[in-house]
C-alpha cells in the first residue's frame, strides 16, 4: 500500500497549492495517452526510442493497451502477461521513469475484460426466455428447450435451465423447475389454462474485441463476483512471478459487454435486494406492451443489475488495485448502471469524446470528412460530477476519438474539443491515442483504426509539444484547489429505468440523446444561463449535509442549491432527505413538478404510504406555472417551470462571462480565492468588463498558449469584482482571483490594435526543410500560397515542412508591439524573426506578438509550416502501396467504412492567405 498512499498524499497536497505564478507541474498535469501495443511486439531498443520521443515532447502518462498484431510479424508477438511480456513491462517502467513518464495499463487486452482464462461458465451471460401455453387437468409431457434454431445451436451444451415457472393468470404461480429432467417436463397440470415460462441462462459468446496475442477469449461476466475475482488472479500470478512493479493505475474502457443482461445468481440477488421474487412475475417482466406493473418490475430489475455491476465489478476491481498500491481509471458509460454511482466507485472517472464539435470559431478550417461529437457537455459531466461529489481529485478523458478521417486531423481542430473537456471538468486528459511503432517500420508506421495518432509517425508531432505545453498549463490550474460549481442537479435515473424500452439499458454516449433528452436540455439550459452544475444520485443525496450556508456532499464539495429537474419518480427516502436538508437551511428547487410517485414494484403499498407522508410536508401550490419561493424551516423550497426564474430565485448570480459574452468556463476555489478556465468557443471576439460571481478583490490573467501572466484590470461595481477580458474567437484564458492583492506582479498587457496593418503580400520565398517525397530547391512564390500550387510534381502529394521567408522593411511607425497574423495556416507553424525563435502557432487565431524581435529597417521573417499526412497517404493508395498491414480491423475509414484514400483531392498546405503585421498599443496604467 506504500505507493498508493504516497500517490494520494501527493494528490491532496497538490490540491491546496497556491499560485501567483503558474502552479508547479506535477507529472499528472502533463497530457497522457493510450499506448497501443500491436501484438505486444515491443523490444527494448524501440521502447527506449519511443519513450524518449514521448518524454521529450511532453507526455507525462502512458496507458498500455495491447491489441491485435501486425501481419507477417507473428514471430515478434509476445503473449499478454507471459514472462517475456512482464520483462518488457519492467523495462518499460524503468525507461519511462527516466523520461518523466508514469505507466498505467489496461487490466486486459483490447476490451472488454476477458481472455483465455475465462471459462464458459464465467463468461458474459444472457437470459433466454421461452413461453408455452397449456390446458391443465391432464398429464403434461413437454420438451423444455430453446426453440430458435440458430440460438439453440449456439447455446448447445452451454445454456442451462434456471427456472420453469407456471402461472394460472389468477395470481397463482408454481415452480416446476425440479420437474424437468433432461429437457422434458413431466407434470400433472391442475385444471385451467397455464402459461409456462422457462428461463435459460445462456452465454453471449462475445469474445474480447481487438484482443492481443494471449488475450483472446470470452468476455467475463462482470456481474458475477466469483468470475471477476478469478479474472484478476492471472495478474496476481504474473506480477508475483516476475517481481515487476505494479503500475500507477489500471484502466477499463467503455462498457461494451453486448447483450449481457443476466448472471447466475441474479434471481437470488434480486430477491435479497428488492424483497420479492422476480421469477414469480415473469409474465409482467416480459410484457412488451409495458403496462405500469411491467415497467415497475423492469425498473427493479435495472436497479438490481446496476447495483450488482458496481458491487461485484468496479468496487471489487478498485479494492484489488488498492491492494497492490495501484489506482483505477474507469469509463462507466455504456454500462447498464447508474453512471454517477459507477463513476464514483473508482479512483479516476473517465469520460470520452467521440467526434468533432462545430463551435463556428472564426478561421477554423472545416473538413467534410468529420463526424459530429456524440459527447456534448451534458454527457461529459457524468464523470466529472462523480469525481466532484465523491471528492476524487482527477477526472480523465479519452480524448479525440474519431474527430476526422485518418491523416486529416490537425492540432487546431483538437483545441476546441480539448477546451470543451476542460470546461466539463476534465483535468487529467489522455489522448486516444499513441500506437507503439518501431523506428525501422516503413511510414506510416503501426497504426490504430480509431485514433488521432498522436505519435512521432504523424507530421503533427513536430509541433505537438506546443499543444502539450498548453494542456499542461491548463491542467496545472485545473488540478489545483477544489471544484466550485453552483448547483447540484438530481439525476432522474428512476424515470429512465421506468420509461425506456427494452430489457437492459446501456447508457452509451451514442444514445443518450434518445434516453435522456429532457435532462440534457435541462443541463444545457442551466449552463447557457451562466451557471455550472454537477449531477447527484440518490445515494449521494442521502449522504449530503447542510453546513455553513451550503450543501456539502460526502466528498466535501460545496454547492449553493439542489435542483430537481421534472423528476416524476423518486424514492421516499430521497425526497425525505431533500426536505430535511431544506429544513436545516438548504435551498431545494423543484422544476415543473414535485415527484409524484415512488419507483419500482417492491413494497409498493408501503413505499407509497411513506411517500404520501413525506409529500404532505411539501409546500402546497396550485400550479408550477409561476416561480414561487417558500420559507421552509431554516431554508427554502422553490418551485416553477422556468429554469432561469427558478435559478435566479436561489439568489445565486449567474456568471457574466457566460451570460453577457457567451464564454464557456469552469470555476474552482483555492486557498487564496478562485480560478477560472475560460474559453471563447464561439465566433464572437470578447473585449469588455465582466462581473465575477466571487467575493474577491483582485485578479491575475494567465495565457496557457504562451505562458504570459499579469495583474488584470479590475474594478468594483455594486460591491462586486469586475475584470476586463480580451479574447479572440478560439482563444482561452485562466483568471485567478484573490481575496488580497498579491504584491510584485506586473500588469497584464491589454492591447488596442491600430486601424491599419502592414500586409506582407510580396517577396516571399519557399523551400522545404523536410519533405516526403522530396522537394528540392527554392521557389519564388512572391505572395503567400499553398505549396500544393507550386510547379513541382511532388507538391500535391507530399508530407513535410516548408520554410516561407520574406524580408520586412519596417516603417517608422510608433507602436508598443506588433502582432504577426498568419491568417489561414495549414496546419501549424514555427516563427523566427531575425534568427530568434518567436514561438509556435498551432490553433486559431494563428497570431504571435513579435515586436521585441523587430528592428528598424530590414527584418527577416521565417515561417516553417507543417502540413497533414493526407496528401501523401492518398498518393500511396493511388500507387497501390500496401501500408494497411494490420490484423483484424484494418484501418477502416470514417464511420467504419471500407475503402482507401485514392479519391481524395489534395489538401491545402502551408500559408493560405495574406500575412499581416498589426501594430498594437498597450493601455497605460
């Protein structure tokens, strides 16, 4: 336990750090990445090579996930957890430490958890029901079997009869299971019509997806505690034999255990947890017309599955990891469980972005080969909410899954969705991902089919360190202090469990817009109103307390009020707790309605009686059409149907940075005051004063792109702190406020761009510093232009870096500084002025302050621009070069389509618009 205790001690010590400068960078503040080991075919030489590349660029964490191998490379594959594999892991850990990198690992290969050690008896399980109608009053001889021929063949020798139940339609139920012998029912049936329902416990027969050598096999039964315990035993044995250090953290990917809606022992657990026997209600449970009783029983089943998954899998997995000094990082989405409670049951909850968000940012290039982001802010907040209310310091993210098609994703396209992650609460991001690739592998190297490929084989790697620095600076602040969101919002999970069709509901990111459209709209409305929220489950409501004027969750996080968004069904214990909190002094708001009934079928009469007694304590109101506030004990209960009015009635002011300027933000508290991450994810620029919703007296600004910092211009209006903000479309900023003004800090430079600019539209030259295929010589292009337009046969098919050079004759104009505006850059650029490194631009707006390097008279400007690999890979496909060398899923295109890239037209590369020098004057204080 020594390493585990030390890790969390460091986490909590770090959370109280103060910052009048950039916070000290912990390894966890640097970006991480999923590290795909194809075939686990790693060797010491290439591990050293790759780890040095990663560490030098600025990665701080790598999560090893072994997957399928490379064609023709079988002789180098290494079986997962074999002595050789453990030897490579031990070497990796040592080399990673030399390069400042922490090593995590998947608790398996591919996903979900499973492998050769998983017996068919402990494999993922599904229920198969068969129904028979018979007339009683006679001896019955009936074959009890699976009737679907295809399913019968698949389950032959596997599926086991769990129950055979008989129902007379008048409330009588008989268990006939013991009367079945070798698939034959022999029964003297009483008179009347009988419905017989047989439950077979079958297997999904799902195998591990994208399994690595030594990891192939059945997916385990995540609901079965014995299966879970036995699964982890192979790791115990492998680490014990090898004496290899256990990793910092173990990872579990999104829950994709398809069709696994059952487990042996579920009926017994159901009876224990819900207080009645599900098998006595199979007809209602299976009634697809879903009358009320059916829905209630189904809700109880879904709640039971949720509890079993958390108790038997995530909690057991986390305890096991803690026993070895490691932590757990988990993606709960896709599971059939309450996402809040599931995420909260591990150490590091992890969300997932899937696709590209269109924020309409000015100058950000758009690509037709993209997919929309399934993870809007309402989906991303499940993980961070669980972390916040349970007191977990980190929320991680699987970042940049399927933004665009392969070879076409730029750093500039990544930044807005990275900022979306940050404002959603992420502070420990992981790229998806980085394939290990031997140095000697022919380009494009070893690849994974659904990743942005954040690796040295991708041309974007050249300028990625600037992106990594940006992430590190942001996360250094986002890991500091504590969450400071305004409201808790109750998750109406029982409405979902009661109302959604089907048997088992998997809360995956692709369907949440169908599963919870009203809840999503609620969250979006509150956030658009200038507030920030965390979700809370029934379990966490019951452990929340009122203290010093605020609601405090069991994790110690504080909130101003709790909002219940149009929940119809709520346990009486939850409603009673909400009323108790209000009596003690809390503010509780009910929007659109009070809860009107209890969920589930278990002890329905007693629960309804208790619920009615609790409801009698609620303030009586004829209508929710207008917002009303009721003094309630020492606190208040607010009702209404308009979210803006209800939230305003809580007395919590909205943040003007959102309501007035449209900026996205997240706020945290620290020992000296507060700090905000603010991003201009919109087309409008911002230049103005914003009132902050904090009781502080001074503020500093920090630019995570450049590292610049300074005291902000502030003023007090109506007793509140106002800060002046300047952001261009696409930019971001960190605002730190202080109760007492820090001394010795320089002022932030607020600039006013002059009305005129210097257009650098003539005299340019172009030469390639690196090109594949090669392009030699220098080109007089005169005006900035895409290098795909120059007269050279390789110009439209190459991947590389070109240096654009121009001589600037500086006019005798008075200015405090000069901004270099590169306009449309494809895709990132390093700038030098008179031989001085002026910086790297990799996201819109592609601008740099360069005044300190300019001199009167002649100046030399050099801009080294790097393009994307798309043009090169399209040419390779047209030539029929075989670079798709991967087993199993072999580099499908966007939306998992087969095909190649031979049809793609050349993408612009280099400088694509007028370059300008803009004079700037700074405010005089």
